[in-house]
C-alpha cells in the first residue's frame, strides 16, 4: 500500500480496490455519515477513474488524483441531499436547552485537559470526536466537516450545501455547541493530563 | 444580522465566539465578546473548547487520509467484492 501511495505511475486497475478502497472509504466516511452512501461514493470514484484513466498523467500521486475525484462526487452527493431537504434550518431544541431563560449556561463548561500537541490526541481524542460528529444532525455535520475540518471557504460551503451565509454560521455554532456538550457528557477521553 | 442584547449573555457569547472563528465578527462585536469573556469564566472555557475542537477537527480531516484503519472504517467485504467485480 505504501508503494502505491508514493508512486506517480498508474497502477493496474485490478489492484485499485485493495490498495485504495479503504483509504477512499475512510475519507468519505469522515464527511458522509451513511456507510452505504460512502461505499457508493467509492464505487462512483473508481468507475470515473476507470473511465478517465487516460487523464491521469502522473501530475500528482495516484491517491491524490483519486481523492480529487472522490471530492467531486461528495460535493454532488451533498447537493443532491440538499435538494431533497425541505426545511433548511429547523430549530435545534438541544442547543436551546443548554441555556436558561436568561441566556446563562445551565451546566457550566468544564476545563478540558487536552494539549493539541500531545500525540495521545490521535489515538483517543480524534476517534471520540468522530463519534460525536456522527451524533450531529446531518446538516450541522456537513457544515462542520466542510468548513472546519476541510477549511473550505464559507462561500463554497454555502454553495455546496445551498444555505445562506447566515444559516451556515448558525449551523456551525450549533454544531460546536453540540460537540462540546457531547465531549463533556460522554467524554472525549482525556488525552494525558497536561497540567492543572 | 446577529441580534445583540444590551448586555451580552452566555448564549449570545457562544454564537459570537463561533462567528469569530468563522471570520464574521465586526470590530464592535469583537469588543463586546472580549468584555463578556473577561467577566465570565464559563465562556472563557467555552471559547478555549471551541479552539480545541477546531484544532482536533482539522487534525482528524488530514489524518483520515493516512491514518491506521480500524475495522469500522474499512470497506465491508461485500462492497469490496462488488467493487472488484466492477473494476478490473
């Protein structure tokens, strides 16, 4: 697998699934909730790659090229989903419920002992974050994945998800509040306590 | 437009803290938020938590690429076989 990743040659199609299938699946699964949707996206990606393999001229790693196709397929997937959605911004009673009538915290935030530089963050904090992301409502999850995880410009995200800028900010703010709540309730396990 | 109460409460501060991360906060709003963060320890923690969440999310995004596969994060056997039939 490692060799396939560095090579800029076009690998034979019969090794694609074994060499790149899981990698593409993982990439999709981080951004798209549904497993079968992800498998379908991987399939669409491979088929498009097969059809257009003459276009791969070794200008980048083959993996990068495949992921580029997958990204396009994912954006299409998001657009299709948005078209089926009727109410772009329903109320979020969970988030509302985090604050009292006067707008004060019902449960005061706690200190997190997480050091972003700590290597334990990879094995413990990130998988837990993904679990918390999976618990987000779909629109919040997508907004957070594209804007924060992938650092896409807000105009692009607005187009892909067909939401207004204002609504995108609301989705992101709700997503973050839910994620921090999820972490405090279920506990993204503490990375090795740093100090304090 | 973000509606601001005369005195910023925690709920509005949470929204503004996010908006600052997403780069859409006016100068005046920044100051209002900063003042709230000085007086409210809970929101100072929240502000830090949002920072940590964003950092972790960015790491997750880049790591998902090359990270070690877990069983749950791999193609199912069925899907793999189906793909192999299609692509050769």
